C-alpha cells in the first residue's frame, strides 16, 4: 500500500493542468433522466427545416442521422434516423471520455512513479533496483502536455536522473519497467493493420513514452546531405539515413519509416517539414527504460540491465522508496482526447476505467463493458439498442452508436454539475488552434457558442457537441454520416458543410 512506503524524498515534478463495483454505479447528484421523445403532433419548425436540409444536402448513397436535444429537459428537438446504429469514427471519444469522468472522477490523476527498491538480504549485488511503475498515463513525456505546464523533456529527464543519483550514488543493479496496470493486448484486433505504424494507431501500454512515437525531423545540410533529428534517441534504435538534399522544393519525395528497431530515412529532402514524422515505437515501455538507463550512464550512474517486471513481483513493495513521480490530471488527458482527437489518450482512459472499477488489469473489452454500464445509468438500458463498442477512440469500423445515444449522453453530462465543466472544457471550439476545430465553422454565422468533437475515418464523418446561447440555454447535437457502400461518393468537405449547416439551423432556432 502507498501509505506503507518509505518516502524521504518523494517529489511531484508537475501537476499538469492537465467504483469499486462496476455493477453498482451510483447515480450522480443531478444526473438526468433518459432522452425524451418529441411530443406527437405537427412537426416543429426546426424539425421541418432539418428534414428539408438533409433531403437537399445529403449525397446519394450516404446515410445521414441527426439528433438535437434540449439539455435542460432532455426533449428531442429534431431527429432524422436517430435510432439507426451508425459508425461514429472519433465521436466515440465523447462516450469514452464521458464514462471516464463518471468512473474516475474529475479530480483523478495519472501517476508514474520512480522507485528505489532495495536488494534482498544477502544478495551478491547490494545495490537497489530502479523501478518505473506506469499508471497508463498517455501524456508521460508528451512534449505538448509538458509545454502547457511550462516544462520540457530535458527538465523532466534531469529531475529523474538527479533523483536517481541522490537515491543511490553507487548506481543500480538493474532498471525495471512495470507496465502491468494494463494487459499485454496493445491494439484492438479490428484496427486497420496498415495503420498500426502511424501515430494514430500506436499500441497502448501501461507505461507509455512520448505518445509511443519517435519524432523524426530531416533537415537539408551543407554539401547535399540530410541531418536527421530524432527524439527519443538511444541504443534501442538505429537510424539509417540515405536521404539527400535538394534545392528544388517540388522534388519532395522522402519517407520516414520504422522496421523493427531501425528508423529509415530515404529519398529527397528539399526543406525541413513543419511537423516531425511520428512513426510508432515497437515497445515504448522497454524503450523508456533503455532511454533512462542511457541518460543515467551519461551522468556516470551505473544502471545495469533493463527488463520488464514479471508476474510475481510486487508493484510497490515493503521498503520501496518513491524518489520521484509525475502526475497528469484527467483534464489534460480529456483535452487531448476530445480537442486533439488523440487515439492513445482515449484508449488509456478506456483501460483505466476497468482498473478503477474492478481492480483488474485494464483491457479493451473490460473498459468497453464499464462504458456500457455508465451509458445504461445515464440513458437507461432501453436506450442502448444498437450500441456496440470495440475500442475507445472509434478507429474500428465495427463500433456502432446512434445519434440519439450520442446527443443524449452529451446532454446528460452537461446537466450534471459534478462533471459538466470538465466535459464541456474538453471539447474543441471553432478557431481553437491546434485542435480539430481550428478551421471549422469558418464563415458560418452563429449566435451561440459551439463546443464539439469531429470525427473521420474512411466512409464515416461525424460531428457532435453542444450549442450554448448567451442566455445559457444549451442544446446537444449529433450528426453521423456513413457511406452506404464503398461505391458511394463520399467527400468529407461536403459532409463538414452539411454538418455545420445543421448546427447553424439549431443555433438559429434557439435564439
């Protein structure tokens, strides 16, 4: 137990601004009732406008579903195909993040520990082990999250090396990485196999490192060569650079790819890219241990071999000393999940829910089961018809959700005083730099404020969120567009224009 650990120099470097029983999820104060059907009778003006707009703008071969809900009452304001199960793409993150707030709580922190573990009595090597215990934090050594807290990777690295030096000037017999908080299934089986090497398809680990990617930036150098900046860099990765420079900006034709523990940079590089390439790591947990051991060696601290913790070892044992820790508040993870649509963050929230709810290792299936329990609590069991969740982020095409479920859940969360502020804050706003809404709603006149989440995978485009008027009146909305066949003409720019036009109609009727 944590309260039994010796902590003479336990430190928290950064608090990043940024249910014990799964079958008995308590009803939150102010938790709303299920979504209410529209009253029978003549169509409302908004319903008539939505019907006409969808009929006029939905391309042939594309199914468009829409639900708009008054937040205060839960009443459906307008709906088209609201009960039809659809692939939600990244709008699924709104379900995952809502459930995470419900289960983990708005004050939850991910916490990664650096521990000095004493050798067993009579051991030939009396030096302690250096143990890194992961908590599934997706933001561990994430440059963007650190930057928001006015920190750098160098500062965090220095703090951990100094803590290790102080704990054992004689060095360590070994470095142990403990990522057992999550199971060893790192990708859902239904994720596209050709996307697992990209940043949005990285594996999910109990100890994540730098978003589980390498940042690779090729830069033309003098003499026609190409310099390559890589982070993190260490003995665990080899860079093969055969690229050449060119002054012709039209000649850009280069690749950055990882094959096992080899990073290959090849082709013609006329200029440094604005953003680094981000190929995935093969094993971020072990890579972090190897990287840390290299930094310790550079500081003249012997680190010994690096290994992963075994099944019988305690996560935190008697005599262990926490010599450093890094905490990431859930709000930072929610923001990266919904504003930036980062898949890794959604999946770590998903698996962490099972850990909190059951005490078991976090898994994709277990996390999805917990999400379902939260939805049943907030929407009612009858409201879950057609719902099927396979992952936390929506990358799998097998996920199914209705617009009524999405809009109903968003309304439920916004009505709940315990979670409404954190949930609304996690969503993107039009023009928000760095978010998926940076260029949304340009030229669209709105009276109210829009908070939302976009989504796209091949053949699927989605937009869900809230419209909030200056007087405080709020309505939730969900718009899902699915190609009905691979032959359907599906242009995401057309889908975005349709979605934004529907939100504009809702906004206009709320004045």
